């Protein structure tokens, strides 16, 4: 798939769109993508309704669509869905209600994490769940979304768009970014997220720090390290965490 019309779109979005055209159904496309990519576990859509992401910038202007929002390269004030009354996928709500752990992130704050939480049924289900709710903060800022953001800025944005009770704990990486990789990211406007951890603690959230990065050709969380860290912490403190 090539052409100017595809420029700026993520492979994941294009892949799902292509499968939707083949299967004729978005829900079937999600299921087929899990098979093709040999994904462990289940991948469930947050909603089956047709929705558009709308971003409002600090200068008062708006853009619709993930690619247009990030491509504007302007600081965002808020994000919302159109229509804002879309319904959650029932299977997703069932998964949340039966979960012991609800993990949010890492990922693009405004265009990957928040859109799921803006669906009222999803938001309410997480808030009312007895699960341990974890937000994994990004290690690097993202041009077009979170330039200059600190760890607290990421969490603040989530709770301002949703509910302060949607997160119990914040996981923050403390591993140092290798200098060559740091310089490469800096050239495109991305920097390590500032660790203003006292602000998170002052607001009453639990804070867990660990070195959980995999720094090779890019900066990313090491999936095995972060999951081991989260599960070990949960198991050691399960009685206290579940009240």
C-alpha cells in the first residue's frame, strides 16, 4: 500500500483497515489480526461505533483525525470523541470487570491511550473496578503531542480528561538513555520525560520506579521487564492493594 493518502498513518491502522475491507467487518478484522500476528491473549476493540478523534489546541483551533492532530505539531489543550456518546464493546467491559490488573500505556498519550478512556462505559468500568489500576508513563516526549511534558503532566492530562480514580499507581522508568540514542531523538524534538515524581506522590498516587527500557535502535519499554516488575509488585502487595 503506497501513495500520499497513506502518508503519516501507522502500520497498525493501515493493517486493521485493510483487514476490515477483506472481512467486511471491523470486529472480524480485529480477530483476524490476532491470528495473523500470533498475538497471545485477546485483542478487543474499545468500541464498534464509528468515531472521530477531535483535538483542540491551546490556540483555540481544532483538528479531526489522529494523523491531522499529531501532524499539526501544536500543543494540545484537550481531546474528545465525535460523537461523545459511543458505546463500549461488551466484551471489553467484561474483560475489565473480571480483571485483577488494569494496565494503561505506554503509548501516545492523546491519540492512543486517552481515546479508549474517553468512552464513558470504559471509563466508568475502570473507575468502579476493584482491579489494581496502573499507568505506565512514557519514557520519551512525543513531538506533536507531549513536547516538554513531565511524568506528572502525563498523569494530570489523563485524570483531567477522565477521573482521578482511574489510576492507582504510576510506573516510571529510571534507566538512562544512551547518549547516541538521546541525540538522535533530540534531533526530532523528543526528550526524556522529566521525572517530577514528588508531584505524583503529593497527589496521593502510588509511584513505582524501575529500569525497564530496551534501548537498541529506539527507546522503548522492555515488555518482559515491565510486566515482571508490575506482577512482582502486585503479588508482594496484593492484600494491601485489594484492601
